[in-house]
C-alpha cells in the first residue's frame, strides 16, 4: 500500500475532506425559546492537523490555505488595500467565504457590514466583470451585500452599492432588475427603520409599493409600521405608499401598527380600522398594547368578533397574554361590551377557563371576568378555583 506522500496531491486533499465532525449551531442572538438548534458538518481540525504531520504536501497546503484566509480577512478588516492587491496578485481569490455572526459571509459582505467604503470599492474593482452579479446574488442567508450595509446603518456604503448598473465592459442591467434590487434594499431599510437610507433608495428609483410573494409578501410600509418608526411611516405615506396593499395571505397592514400615532397616520391615508384577516379576526386580536386596544374600541371595532375556525375572540386571546397585560386587556374589552366570557371554542375553552388554566398568577384576571359569568356550572367552577387559590 502506498504511503500518503506517494499519492497524487488531489487525492491527498480529497481524503482529507472526509475528516469531518458534526457540531451544534445555534443563534445566540435570539432568545433561548426562539433558538433553532441544528447540526452542521464541519472540518475536524484536530484530525486534519494530525494527518498533516504525516504528509509534507498536506502540511504545506494547509499552512498556505490558512495563511491566505487569515491574511485576506485581516487585510479587509484593517483596510489594507495594498495587501489585498498583493494577495490577489499571487492567486488568492477575493471570493472567499467566512462564517461570521449569523452565517457565511464573503469579504465584500464583511466590508459592507463594517462600513468600509474604500474597501468595498476596492473589492468591487477586483471582481471586475462579476461585480454587478456579486452585488445582487444573496449569500446562504438570502441577503445581498447592500443589506449588510443597511443593517448596520452605513449610508455611505449604500450610496456606493445602490446606483451601480453598468459592468466594466459597459453591460447595463435592465431597469426592471435595478428597480427590484433597489426595492429589496428598501424592504430592508424600512425593516430596520432607517429613514435616511429609505429616502435615498426611493430617490434612486425603488418601488414604494413593492410587493412580491416570493420576497416576504410585504410592502416597505408594512415593514416600517412593524418597526414602530412614525417618521418613516409618515414619509412613506407622503411619498405614495398604499396603506391597504397586502398579499392575500398576509394580515392587513394596519394590524402592524405599534402605536396610536402610527395607527392614526395609516387611517388618515385611508387604512380601514375595521379590516379583518383571513380568519375574520379584527385589529383587537393584534393590538400591540393597551393604548392601541383602547383606540380601536373607541372607534367601534367589534370586541366580539370571533375566528370561525378556532372560535377565539379578542377576549380569548387577551387571556393568553402575560398576567399584567391580560388584566388590562380584559378590563378594556369588558368595558366596551365584550360578551364572550362564557363562549367556548370548539375544544371547549372559555376565556375564564383559559385564565384559570394558567395558574394563580392570573387570579386578578379571573376576578375581572368573574362578574360576567352567568352559567351556573361555569360559575361554580370559577368559585371553586378562587377558593382553592
């Protein structure tokens, strides 16, 4: 049997590629209950290192590869343009991918996220004819280069990336492609609530009412309302954003209002406060806080509307909130005529039973609902629960 050093170089590297192990990947930036744990196959570095000690070829290859990777990343992060030029001159590709933060990132994406304007320009020059393609193609997390700049509020980098429409050889992207590119960037800038970048992207030609089912199924205004940025919402509305434009499978835009001010701004532009979702639930079931809930009730939104499938009304959903919120919501709904305290869902749950099922910390919620219970059997159940508490 031949020794490792006697094998062709390509075969040695191929054998090394099988030295892998499974590792657990999770997003530590999310709350523990929201984290998705997944297994990912990664190189087994201790094993590869041990193998490299038996093969001069593999040892030199690893040394050179790791040096190239580390040197490239260091040069970009420290804005060493001449070093980047030298690395490319000796054959190191600028199209290297690193795992940074939430996922894999190219050098161009890393530079954009860090706000390194001159380095972004340098890397685009090195990409040459492929620069336009690199700008528009998403990484594994489906984010374009410009989105990384937007997420970190680097306006100067966005001003470099957004207007590029012509390759080095003079090939121009179509107007439709450019509008889509700018509009996707606008979706991201409204999501993070950046007014300045949103204004710039609209000046460049982004579609203010961009809506595609294969791109999140929401409009920029939908994103801005969800971000709670009143000035951005007002700007978009003044610029022609449609407050009633949503995908058929998406909740009405007005349901995203996180404050009374945003709600009023949307209504002033024609949003319907009495809109319902695909399950016939109205805004009361989506109210972000007690102020929004009271405003809706004062405008006559029906507190007894129920989902025909789940049977849940706003009162049912209120009892599922945390204890302090639930008490305030239940009091407001009752004050404005909610009468579903005894109404069971198809699985037999009434609002008061939902509250009782959540334990003693919902004692005040049950106390608030108790005067509205008329059914003798249900009242006896409530009395027994209160005595036991």
